[in-house]
């Protein structure tokens, strides 16, 4: 699941020589690019304990399924981003959706 952390960095340098990178297409400054990368981590760290709490309410398999479905939907919407605000929004939502994945997975593995 952590592929999206490095994936955005790869998208930032891909096609840079032909002026087709995501930074150039969205017209992002260095500071905006840094915030786009960092806002995922802030949301992830803040909501990981909250998401871990929901493992006790729902079963781990149900919660992992919810995480995977919302992660897929948000990643698809991130492909259609056309502005800085849209990029920040999808990165924040991605951090929120993915927040409990690793703890839930560990909890699920230990249960077997």
C-alpha cells in the first residue's frame, strides 16, 4: 500500500525533459510540491490511531477491505487532478484512507 508515497515522487520527475511532468502540468512551485508530498504523511500519522480503534469495532478483514476500496477510488480520482487544490485534497484523503492499513494487517496476521 505504501507505493503511493514514492509514486508521486516518480510522477514528479517522469517526462520532465519533454515538459510533461505533473509539477509542470499543474504549475507547482517547489513549496507547493513539498506540501503535496507532506500532507499525506501528516494525515496518515494523525489518523492511524483512530483507524486502529475501528479494528475493534469492525473485523480486521472488513476494515482492510474498506481501506483497499477507498484507496483504489481515491487513487483513480488522483489521476484526474488538474489543480493544486485537487492534488492536496486527494493526498489528504489518501492519507486518511490508508491510515490504518499496516496496523490492521499486523493485527489480522497475529490473529491467525
